[in-house]
C-alpha cells in the first residue's frame, strides 16, 4: 500500500486503503504524481471532478444539503459540456462524477456528457435518484459508466415518499429501474458497479434494516449507509451524537452482506461525529466540485453566495482550462491551505474532500510517508 | 391514466428548460400530466418527442396529440418522425396553419421498445489532444545555498534585529522543559502541562542573520499557543508571516514552507523535535488539534458599533472598497458586506479576498468577509423554522 506511518504511538486517521472497492477511504495514494506536483508547488489538474448538470431535482429530500448551496444559476448545455470535457481530457482530469447539487439525469446534456467523457478516456460515474432512468436510458448509458449509484434513503414505500419528498409509487419505479440495471449488467457482463446509497438522518434509523433487506432483494453490488453532512451553522440540525445509539442496528445491517451484495456503513465518517482532525484544506485541487449552475468553487459547501470570495469562475462563460490555469483559481486554493483558513470553524461537517484532507494533512504533519503503491490499484481508482 | 392527452410541445419544452434554472426541488416537467415526470427533454427534438411517446405508452395513455409549432417543424423532418413514431401505434397528422398536430393512438399489443442504442464507443476513442503542461513556478532549489528568496528577505532581516528570544531557558517548577537541537542550534520551551501551552520559548546557537530571523519569527508564533499547534502549524504561520504579500507567490501552485524556500527546513525540524521531546517527557499523546486563533485584546475591547465603524472606514480607504458596505457583524470575526448595484459577480469575488487581506493587516488578523447568503430554499424546512 502507498502509505507507511511514521512509527509512533499516535493513532492515525488515514486507513482503509486496502479494500478492492474503497468506499470509506481515499484512493489518492494511487495518484502520487499529482501529490508530488502539489508538493513542488506546481499547478495541476484535478484528479476527480464531482459536478452536476443542473441544480434542479425532481425529489425534495428533507436533508438535502444542496438546498443550502444556492448561487446564480446558468444553463449547462451539451455544447458547454463538450467544451468542458475536451478541456478536462487535455489537462488530465481522470474521473468525473455527476453526483452533487442537482439531479443531472433531468438535463438534456446528461447522456451526451457521459458518452463524450467516456470517449475522451475519462472515467464517468453517476449518482442519481434514478427515477427517470428507465430501461431504454439504462441500456444507453450503462456501458459507459464506471459506477451508477442510486440515492435511496429508505427501505419502505411510505417512508421513502416521506423522507425523499415524492409520491409513494415512485418507490416502485426506482426499484424496477434498479432491477433493470442489474439485469443489463449481468446480461452484458458489464463492469459498471451498481450501488444504492442511504443518507441516514438519525431520526430515520427505523429504515436501516428495511433498506438493507430491500438491497438484498434488488441485489445491487453494494448498499451504502452514510451520515448526513451539515453546514457550519448546523442548518439541517444533524445531531451527530445520536448515530452512536444505533450502531448495533448498523452492524446488524452489515450482516446481510453476502458474496455478491455488500452492506457498507461509512463508519469512519459516522464515528467522526462531524469533526475534523485538520484545519487546512488541501484536498480541493485534487477533488474539485462544480455546481449545477456551472459555478467552479473549491467544494460544495462553499457554493452558496455567502462564500463569494471562494468563487472562481463559471464553465458556462469560461474555458475550464483557463479557469484552472488562472491566478484566481490558485489564489483561492492557496487561501484554503493557508493560516487564513480553518476547516474546523469555517466549513460544514464531513465534506466530500474529507478523507483526502485527512491523508494530506497527516502527510504534511510528518505522520505519513508517501510510498509508491505496489498493490494492484483499487476499483474506481479515478474517483479519489 | 385514461383519456386522450393534448400537449403544446413548444410550451412544454420552454417550461422544462426554464424550470431547470428556476426550480430547485420538486422539479416536474409535468404540464399537469403525471406520466411526463418520467420524460426528459432532449436537445434533439425527434428524440425528445419519441421520449414523450415512450412515457405516455408506459403510463397507458390511450392516445396523444402533440402540437408542433413552426420553430420545431423547422428542425424536425415530419416524415421521418412519423416513421419513427409508428412503432408506438397509429400515427396521424393534421396541419393547422403554422402548426402540425401530431397524434398517436397507442397499440397496446406492441411490445415495449427500447431507445435506439448507438454503437458503443471505445474508451478514450476520441484521442485527447496533447496533454497540457500547466506552468510551473520557481522551485525551492533556487534558494538552497544560503540565498534567501527575495519574498522573505526583508522580513527575515527585520526579525533578526530584535533578538527577543535569543536566550537560554532555565527549567521552572510547574512547567515541562522541552528542547530540540539541529546543527548546533537549540530551540527550547517551557510548557504548562495542563493545557500544554508554551509560555516561554527561546533559542541559542544561531550563527547567521537568516537563522536568527527565522527563529525569532518562530518563537513569536509559538508563544502562548498549545505545543501541538506549534508542531503542526507554527512554520506554516511563520512562512505566511514572513512573506511579502505584495509580490507574486513563491510558487504557481500551493505554497508550503517546504516548496517556498529551503530555509524553512530548520524551524520545521526544531519545532517538531520539540514536540517529540515534550511527548517523551509527558504522557501527552494527543494528535487532536482544535486550536482556534483568538481575537486580539484590542479588538475584544471594542463595542460592536465601534468595530463596524472601523471596518467601514478601512473599506473606504482601500481602492477596491468603493461601493462596498458593512451589513453586519455575525461574530467579532465574521463580517457580512454588501455591494452596490452594478458590481459584477467576478468583480465581487476578487474584491472580497483583497479587502479581507487589507482588514486583517489594518485591524484584526482574524477577520473574515462574507456576503449575505442566499437562503435555504427548502420550503418544508423553512416552514418548520417559521413555526418554531
């Protein structure tokens, strides 16, 4: 593995790098070329970009963090995405996940983006509620995806409707779509990983076992259970101390795993209770986020207009290559890495870059050594 | 679903596209028809129309009429569309002035047909252009043989003159004496063992002004801070403090003490060694660092009103402060500002960071600038808040 801890008695926060499919850790150890470029003070392209093609969503989940991320919206067309993807390929972006901020499947640019990205040699992935992904669309996109993850934050029909803010019958539609995904995957022997993901609010813990059982019936490759992120003001009211009260249920859910279906609890983040071990943010240039408005900002937690000083540019108006090469981009990234910034006080809880930040911070503090990996790379390597 | 459905296609599309930028949650392409929740507009109108037919057939709509306007008809070959739609059932068209009523009566006996699946592309088939090499900045190698990067020279020389911390420390009861040495230079500190805070610090053995300047700066950074914070960040703060911020950064990418000048290796080794020595002499093993730089005494003593007045005054003194005003102080550190009409989004972005730097230097190092947030758009949550 690419990490060797400096021997001392202190417990380290960076771990879980050896699983074939890393769902609760970071894969940045397999991208040491970028880490070295960062160390040398060079400008470099992100390894992974997490983005959305729109801020709109046909669901209305109570816990939706993206609702706190409002900013000036622009339309991301297929042409905008083609230019963006060309720039990404040219600069060496390795993976793009259409995940955060909005439901990308609603955008007319969705399917063309996946195909063009793949064609350019970029690993493409999707996180979605999967409601509009009917059989025809799945046939169309699945061969091009590294992973397809379905956000599914309940295990029963009525609670699904309640938690995710939709009609109860939508539950049936999405279940059928997941069945179709698995059928297509097995029929065509696709490598696309199919996952389900539950964002767990403490008050919805009654849904843990129904969700894990539903997953066992639908049989995606994995079913994740993860914490809910909150902003710096705690607007969503997530009480992180409550998670400990149902650790036993989470463990019981894990026991439903079998050879081809894994229930994965994101323990490291759940047990972190919303806290951070680091104060500087080094992860954003490696794992960048782009809003469904086209806004380029270091991360989703800084999308809101409130954080205007961290906003860099917009891919609808500017070339992405120009943005990444700009002084402004590196001015913002330097702010996050400087004494001016304190991620413990100026950010929300458990961001996307959290595990990358832990890793790089440990390294900067002299608690980790970087060693070239000798093992086979993990799955989904390009999604750090 | 029962009964014939009629849809104005162009209005449907216009509403859909608009909703993508105006609706946040509960997005519906609907036009009042639940089956359209499954439909996604496609920039290719033929695919888009076939998508509507697909969704209608799935929802057991018996028949549908799409009213296609002149703008759509310019982009669509009506004959080919008719041929493609025939797979859904019986197709009929009727010209009405500039528009065409395109009707389909679904044939329930026909099996469900998937979308036309294009030939699968090969991964990376479209050859990417030559990879761009992003510009690099001077490497630290330039400043390894006793030459100081000009970015730091003035501040290092200035710090070297003070010699406030160049002294031998004596052990004191009630404090832990920790020290570390490197190339004949010793850094020592007295640490209060309950909160692990450095309350005295000094160094000996410096032979050059550069070493002296660095160690004076380092000691200043350490005094009054937890020993763990010193080990973790004192040199990060030192580099930032000594840098001339009116000049371009030492590297093009992310600045660290290690990549900006080789001279920072000495204070890094010394301060980390000091922490290691302290750990050896105590049971202190924690790596949990939550140190938060407190506001200065001078800033603490001011009333909220006085703080706002001083901040506004400093903003007005700065060339980029024109059209910027203080809205409120959320905390003694957090300032919310507003902009006059007409200042562009890009202009705001750049100004905020520079104004914040100015306020930190002129008034209080912990100040942070924000603008008024766009509110949480979740109606259910906001309703709950208003009921509380």
